[in-house]
């Protein structure tokens, strides 16, 4: 499945969330990740994140698409990061 | 499905923050999600250290290296995680017992032939003029059944392939890709360059898939096992070459997706340039992801390769006889 992850967390926990995100998804913009992920790894990702965030204060949202068939992406301005397999 | 990452950039690959990081020449950092990668294919000039290899090994990622001309140079094949003495013994048994080896060799050649035939029939229906090739390939399938040695099987397959490549002159519209003789080391024509590059990509894809099964890539059946090479991946790749590599080539050439800047001439041979390789890989990856229906399931070609290996495992342990995958169209 394809996941878009957006997060809004306290400054002191930001680096932790960033480094966990990078293990599973591609960084696209500040506080935004996206990418293809397996069901098992998605559970792992959520589990790892819930260990570092403060549940009373932080917010993380996942937009989940079963396939990218209905996804259309548009960009304005610079493209900061994108998920490609040819680098 | 885990992805294959192709690296063309110059720079350093590092383990950083428990994930992979590519630091390009200009200092730009590119992070790659480690848990969604199955293999790395390295074309560019990169440096890496033992720490990275350890990290790849623990994440079960195979690393493959290609040289300046796009030739496959070698792999870092991590400590196999699916070790099975039983399967290795069975594989050896099927290699050492000549009758059993011949059966498998014949099956691989048959798969290859029948898939070539599908391609030729498809283009015969669209463009015509290939009936003699169809006849030749059908005869070759019959001859295959009579082959008594693995060498004979290879000879029949080789002759069929020669005829099949001649039919490319009808299939491909562009006169730039005229086929006369298959030459490798170095490839002499543009078509040779495409075939060589495509085949080596497929060998590596199959090798990466073998890593995910209990099979040992060193013991092949059609291609003899020798002292230095992986050979099982060559066997299985034979079945898929016509439907993956050749079809990618037809798309690239008939849709005119390659221009002269996609090639480079060096050392008396024709090779794909970086741009050409990237174009090829894009189409190749699309092809691997393309799904077909197989036994009422939607299965990608990449997955088909793995299923083929599972079928082979079943054959080796004597559960079900191996039948090569033959495309329906």
C-alpha cells in the first residue's frame, strides 16, 4: 500500500520521528513522508513512532491508499524530495 | 513489494540513522528507506565500507555491481538466511543424476522456446511474414524432446534463438536495429547492446529472487555448474528473457524511446550510455511490476519469477513436476 505520513510533533521529538520515518518511507517535505510500504512494516512504523511521541501533545496522520492508481500528485515550486528507484 | 534501487550517482553510500544514506558529490544527502529495499544495483562510482555491508546483510539486501560498460561484475550476497541443507542436497541429487538433470534442462529450454514462440506469433498476427520462424520454433520444440544430452538441448535452444533473433528484423521497424549475428564481448550493434544489458539485468533480478528462497544459485541444470559462477539464475532467466527483456526492447525501439545519445561507442563495441541505461531500467521496472492473471490471481512478473523458483523447489523435493511458465499471449 501507499502511505502519506504527516506529523506535527514537539520540537525535541522531531529528530526521532524523522529518523524513524526515513527507515520506512521517503522524505518529501518538512514533516511529510510518503512511499510504498508493506502491511507488516506499516505496523512496525506505527509501533516505533508510538514509543517516541507524546500522545497528549503530538499528532501524526497517515493517508492510506491501497494502490497509487487513483493518486495524482501535483507540485508547485521546488521538489524537495521524491520517491524514485533510480538515483 | 520490496523495491530495487538503481544507483547512478557518484558519492558515498552510508549507514546513517539506521537507514541508508547516499551522499552525493555535491554534499546532497538522499535517504533511502531500508526496510522497503530488496536489492541495490550500483552503476555509479560509489564508496562504501564494511559497516554498510554488515547493515545490508542484517537487512537481507543483496548488492550488485556493474562496471563502466554496464557489465555485471559481482554481488555481495549476504549470508543466506534461508539455509537448508535438505534443499541443497536435493539440488545436488538432481544435478548428479544425469537423467534428472536432463529433465530439468529440457524444461528450461522448453519454457524459453515456447515464450519466444508467443512473441513471434503475436507479431505474426499483427505484421505477418513470420510463419517460417513459427515453423522453425515448433520443430525445435519437437527436437528438444528427442535430445539425449544437455549439450544437445543447448544446441537446439541456440539454433532456435538464432532464428528468433532474425525475426527481430520484422518485429522492430527501425532499420538501426538490424540483426545479422549476435555478438557479445563486445556487443557490436545497438541491438546487441540492448540484449546484453537487458539479459544481465534479468540475471541479477533472478539472483536476488533466488536469495529469498531455499535454493542455491550455484547449482544450475541447463547451464553447467562450474568453479566460479552462479548458474541457476541463468537457467531460470532463460524462461523469462523473451517475455521480459525482449518485450522491453520491442517497446523501446518501436516507440522510438532511444536516440543516438543513448549509446556510446568504446573499445570497438557499442554500449548503452547512462541515459540509455536509465531509459531501459525505467521500462524494465515497469515490466516487472506489470501484472498478469495467473491461476485466478493478479501476479506481477517479478512475483512470477519467485513462483517459478517455488515450482522448482517442489520439483526437487518430488512433490510436483516442474512445468515452465509460458505466457498466454
